[in-house]
C-alpha cells in the first residue's frame, strides 16, 4: 500500500532521465538519488512512527511551527502542487499521445480528462479503510508486473550501451542525483502518509504504540526496498537509451524506450503505467490530506474535505504541467532541507533539547529560503555571499548552517541546565 502511494509519475520519469543524463556515471548518480528519494522517505515514516505523529514531532521545534509547517506541507503535497501535477502528467502520458494534433492542443480536453480522473480518484478515496485491499492486492501488483516485463524485455533485447555523462552529472554525479531525489517529493509525502499508515494498521487491530511504531517502520523499509529496485531498473533503461532519439525529460526518455522495446504497443503500455501510478498517488494524498484537515478544521467532514480537495486539485491541474513544474522547483528547494533536518532530529534521542530543534531548523530555514530567493527572484545576485558556505556549489549548502544551529542549540541547552529538554513534548501532549 505504502509503495503504491509513493510511486507516482515523478518516480517514473526522474530516475529514467537521470540514467539518460548520467550515462556511464549512472550508478554514482543513482546512489545520491536513492539517498533522498528512498532513504529519506523511509526515515520519514520511521521518524513519524517514533514521535507518534507529525504534529508531535514538529512541536519539538515550536507550537507555531507545528501548525504552519505541516499545513504548508499538506497544501503543497496536496491540492497546491503534487496532486495536480500527477493529474496533469496522467493526461500528458495517458491520453494526449493518442489524440489527434488538433484535439491535443485543446485546453478543454485536459479539463474533460481531469474531471473524469479526479472523479475516479474521489470515489476510491471515500473509503480509506479499503486502501490495503485496493492498493496492496490490486494496483501495486499490476504496476510491479508491468515494470518487470519491461525490464526482462530490455535485458533480452538490449537497447544500446551507456553514453557519456552530460551537464552536472559529469561534474558532480552524486550530488546531482541527490538533488534530483528532491523532485519526487517523497520525503514530504512520508511525513504526510504517516497518519494514513498508522490509521490503516490500527484498523487491523494494532493499538499498542510500540507495535504500531514497529509495523510502520516495517512498512517504510518494505516500500523503500521496492522503490530502490524500481529506480535501478528505470535508471538502467534510461542509461541504455542514449543512442536512441532525442529527449528533454524523463517522460520522453521512457517513450523512446517503450517504442524501441515494444513498438506502438509500448506507448499504450506506458500510458497505462503512468495512469495507474498517478491514480495511486492521488488517492493516497487525498486521503492523507482529508484526514489531516478534518482534524484541524472539523467543521467539514472527511467526505466534504475529500470533495473539496479533489475539486481544488482539478482546477490547479488545468494550469498545465509546465506551469506546475515551474512552481514546484523553488518550493521544494526551500522546504526540503527543513524536512530533512526535522526527520534527522526525530530519529535521534527524544531527549534532544528544544533549543537544538529550534535553532537547527531556524538556521536551515534561513539559508534554504535565502538560496531559493536568490535563484528564483534575484538571478543569483547573492552567489558571492552564499557561495562562502561549503557545499553551496553542490546544492546542499544548508548542511553547514544546520550543523552550526545544532551546536549553538546544544550550548544554549547546556547553559539552561537542560530544563527545556521535554518542554515541546509536554506542549504537544
């Protein structure tokens, strides 16, 4: 269930494009990609399991942060970005290739498609207790069987040899793969899906906190193992397609691969694969977001929230895939480092002081937001200042500010005599 909730269109296109771009350095780049696209989501589920909830974990930073940060994540990964992105990609890959050129250029075709797509998504989201049966026993096996068939065909009839690495993949293959892992949004999704996994396990009769935490961790590890395997397959397919056609993104890479392996039938198979993956992710996200918003804004029922989120996602999806993707990069650049640091702290001792949580998150947020503003609005005007920070050129300059924040937090906590160690947990309780 958890694997299929994670495995959306982005999980298909990003490793395939990584493989195509990294060429002979594919496995080095893939290692960095797996660290952020698999390792962080697993750790995210485990951190939420250990803390009990995302709210409890975030409250260790500050009560205001515990309200605003999860809210921002749910809006971003819900109707503001991830759900519409999946709906748009589903149209781009699942229907548009089979339309005539005149119909494909009509905006009303996207609108009509998203009405049908989100109606199905909403219908399957209204009974979250059936998630394991629908995902674990039906949709996930179909996805895995299709990808296995593709891989076996690629091994029997190889597409071609690996080419030379291009762009940043040639200069910093590991770190470029590391940054590519952000784009899957799975570390943020892990924090969001925690509530769904916990509720699903509880519905199976598991109520003890320790057992609940253990089974949530098992689910995270199992989903992560499947994701890593699939990413390896997709990266291999992308790397071996270097001599076939031209491709500007992962969707085009997979289109070339499927056409080379299976001919026109491969395009139909790819469309079905994308549609199923997008559907799984949208269902999981609408369920997670509806359960969250019902908890903090209970005036609307779960069903009413599900309908509202599906409708909002439909409207945003009609902005078009290009517009949605252009918005996603700066948002993820600002938010992802904060999520990474929060997950890391959550996995460490529960007795870490409030000062460490607060100052580590504060220093990380200040740098990541400044970096995002610099790239997005200032045309890199602040590069001479920000580049003083180690690893800035590799795209992970926030690591040093996070470490400095943790050290300062330890000093402040020590000077306070450790009185604030359990304060955030008490507030959450």
